[in-house]
């Protein structure tokens, strides 16, 4: 199992967290998603997976929920 940390922009509430979590969990190989919500800042998502999706797959999933991955 590998862990990937993503920095997320635009999340402001638990509904946002739920939307992103659902999209990330739908990716093949993802077994767990933990999001640390930072209001009006950059939140972090720790994704456990095997195999690990590509950064593009992670970005697309987050975008599908209406948010963005930042560097």
C-alpha cells in the first residue's frame, strides 16, 4: 500500500470533503481517503492505494467534485 498526499484548494465545509472523498474513493486501487480541512486555505488529502492512480487521475477526480489539486 502506498500513501499519496494531495494539496486541495477550494474546500470550505464537510460537504466539500464528502464530495472529494467520494470521487477519490471511486478510483481503482484506492482503499482509504483522509482529508484535513483547512477553511479558506489549502486542505490536504492522504490517499492510501494499491496500485496508485496517476496524479492526473487524482486531479481529474478532484476536479469532478468541483475543486482543484495545487502544487
